[in-house]
C-alpha cells in the first residue's frame, strides 16, 4: 500500500484558522486542539477511523507564549500530518515537524519576539503556495528516506480509544510507541517529558522520601508522645504543687485569722483594763483635787508643818528672845505651808500627765506586745498606790496641826 501524506496547518492567528485538503471529519478532529489545553511543545500521535477509513494523525503543537497577529494572548500553532498507514519511526516524525516549525514556518507564518511568538499573518491562505511546497517536501522526504519496515498498516487493535499516555522522546522507540498505541490508541511525545530513567530515579527518590517521611513521622510521633507525657507530668506536678501551696496558704491564713482573733480579744481586754485604770486615775485625780480644796478651806497657810522648828539661841537680850521666835515662827509658817501647797499642786499635774502619757503609749503599743501593756498597767497601778499612800501619810501628818490650831482657837 502506497503511503499517502496530507499536511494540515491550524491555529488562531485572527480567530480559528485551518489550512489543508481535509474533509468534514478531519476538520472536526482538528477542532479538538482549538478547545484543548495543551501548553508545552509536544507531538500527539493518534489513530482514528475517518469516514470509514483508518488514519493516523501526527500533530506537532506549540501552545505556550503564542499571540495572535493583533497581540492577543492565548493562541496556539500546530502542524498535523495525516497518513493512511502507521509510521513507526516516531522520533523521525517529531524531528521533521519540529524542523518545519522552526526553519520554515517561523518567519513565514510567525515572528519570534524573544519572550513570545506572534502570528505575522491573519490567515494561512495568504501563504497557500508556500504551505503546499512544505507539504510536498515532507511527503517526498518520508517517501525517499524510509524503509518498508517503518510503515505498518493500521489494524483494529490500534483504533482503541483509551487514556492518552505521555512518553519522553528519547524513550519513544518504535516498539515502545507501538505498544502504547495498541494499548491506548494515542500517545503524547515530547523531549521535555521525563525519561524512563528519570521517572525511575524520581520513583526511587519518591520511595526514599516516603520511607524517610515514614521514619521521621515515627520519630516525630515518639518525640511528641514523650513531650506530651512530660507535659502531662509537669502539669500534674504543677497542679499538685498548686494544691499543696493553696492548702498551706489556707492553713497559714487560718492561723493568722486565729491569731488576729486572739490579739483582738487581748486588745479588747487590755483596752478595758486601761479604761478601768483610766477611770481609777481620774478618781484619784479628783481625790487630789478635793484634798487640795480641803487644804485651802482648812487654812493650810496658818498650820505649821509637823517638822519641829529650830531652837532659838540663848542670849542676854530678852526682848529679842521674846520677839524673835514670834517673827521667825510667823515667817516660817507663811513660807513652809506655801511650799507644801506648791509641792502638792506641782506634783498633781505631773502625776496626771505622766499617767496619761503612759496610758497613751500603752494603748498605742498594744498591737505590738500585749504583755508589755500589762506590765505598763501594773506599773501605773503601783504608782497610783504609792501616791495614795503618800496622800494618806500627808493627811495623817496634818491632823495634829489641825488639832493644835483648834486648841489655840479655843484658848482665845
């Protein structure tokens, strides 16, 4: 069977455009690339039954960084060879179509703008003669530089429809490509796909990575479990210490409260005792005041002290002897009782001020030492008793003077 070859050129220079001698079924097949999502440079090999006749399509497509002639992005460009037989040398077909794209179509149909490729014409029909010449050149090359073993008639097994498999150009030898075609009905070939060796190496790396991840995951789980256990122990210890600390603080607080209650009771008793002594001191002060008034009302100024007056000297001057004691006695009487009155009046405020000072410092110091309060109060009581005794002695010593005075009054 003679090998027939047809070239189709299609893309989006200014909307969808197609060039070549194709039937309606061919046009429908080419439409799939307009609606497809192939981005990288690759070649699709696919077997189809077109109008009851088995055919194989070899489509070299560029779907990345292609702009329309007006600069709009998102275009594509493709060269498709339709054959009535299967051409086994896939690598040779790929090289022919890639060379046709870079050496012939670039500059004729497209312009290289460094970062992208732009269509230079709005319609492929504008270059019809040039494209016919390209089709003849490809057909002559394959006819002249092919062996009979490169051409294989299509069978029903090659027309199956399955999932398209991808294969690297370096791995796409005739036998490997034929097995994939019979298994799936189509393949995608590109020099940018990972080779079997690279895929195997990637698979080994993936397995090693998975193994390492499993190993590290186990270590991480172990560390996390240990960390969680340590955290739980620390948390338990913290709660235990917190509970013990709270219990100790509660006990200390209760003890302080008890001491506070006891101290308040002692303070209350001490204040009551101080008030009692204060009342007693006030009573003694009133007694002092009454005693002073008594001395004034009973004529203390004319009463001599119980101390015996000094004996006058014996001289030969009877007038002086008879008058001198009288003057001395009068002067002494006036000076000595006055001294007693001043002494009592001076002693009374000193005792009262001293008692009040002791009482003040005693009351204000009760919060510090209750026992000291008791000692101070006992001292105040002792002082009061001593002053009471001295007052009693004073009153006793005044009684003979009062009797002598009354006797003199009765003689007069």
